[in-house]
């Protein structure tokens, strides 16, 4: 099995690295980001990425402020329905980081309606997709996404950034060589009731499958399965769900998409 999650190569991986997120697709010409120099910080602000992942539609400004802090640009005083931020995210390469501009739009009741990133590498950094080429005939690729960022805790509803990640996958499909089948498999870690985890993993896989279908993937090509605690990637000792052990088990809480192509 060849792991290609870091090196951007041909085919699907190149598409995943280069395509835009869905929230920037149809109205790009109307979305304007302020110049970075106009922020009072003059640079981006370091923030916990999980706080951004917790942003969702219908949140009120007060909820957004608790997660992200005050907006970083001068937005006006009354009836403001756009907030802009500039965040710094580490790339995983030492102290290297990139600055990402993030916009939220609100309705008249000041609840989130949509969010936008200025650069496509920013949501890709928040929700990475591991791509492996399987040693199989006909050709297969396995895409792995963290369940912790696709979904909120104990939920099967896709997050904003989770939907963006799936949009990137769909946008990267080569129309001349679409997958003949897509198997969506949900997994959990070993803590909690086994039957409950099995049901949650099934519900999460169904959510991903339904979203793929809503984005144009033929429903007949989808195979949906929840496997609960089966097939762990890592084994972490410990009988109690201490924070360190839950963090260790994070790779097991995942959704895998196995793409099979015609020979």
C-alpha cells in the first residue's frame, strides 16, 4: 500500500490539493476579503484549530465570539453582518505556519449563515485527507478522514469543515474516470457500549454517503457500513477514557472512503 497523504502527486491527490471549497464556489465574485494589513494585528492571530471546527450555521455572534474572539478587522458598529478574521495555523513542519483569512456572514438575527476561506489550503490544513493507493485490481484508493473533525462529539451531523472536506473529494473526481464504486465505512474507538458505537459509526457513514449523493455521486455506486470498534489503527493501553488515551485513540475514530475504479 502506497501512502500519498503528504506528497502531492498525480490524479486524485493533486485534485485534493488544488480544488476550492464549496463555500467559495458559486459566489466568489461577490465575496471580498479585506487587506491583511488593515487588521489591527497587522499579522494573523494564533488560535486553537478546534475552535474554528466548532463553528456552525445558526450560531449567534456571542457564540462565535466565545470561540474565535473579537473580529480582527474594523467591521463597523451597528447591524454588521460580516466578520473577518486572520488566523495563523501551524503546518506541522517545525515552527512553520500560514496565515488564513476567514469570513463569517450573518442573517438579520445575527446568526451564522455561511463561512468562507480566502485560500483553499486553509480548510485543507484543518481537515487533512490521508490518501492511500491500495495494492488491488482493479485500482483502488482509500481516503481517511478523522471522525473528530467531520462530526461534533457524539453526533452524526457533518460539520461545516467536514462538508468542505467531502466537497474537495468530489471536486477532485476525474469525470473521465469516475469511481465505479465508493465504499463508506465508519469506525469508533473502543470506549463506550459496543452496540452504541456500532450504531453511531453506521449513522456517521450514512451521513457521509448522503452528502456524497447530494453532491452528485450516484447513490447506486455507494456502499455504506458502520464497523464500530473493529479494525483499530492504533492500540493504546488503559482501561479508562482519560484525555491522553482518548487522544491516542483518535486515529481509530475515522471514516474511510474506498474508491474502486474500472479496470
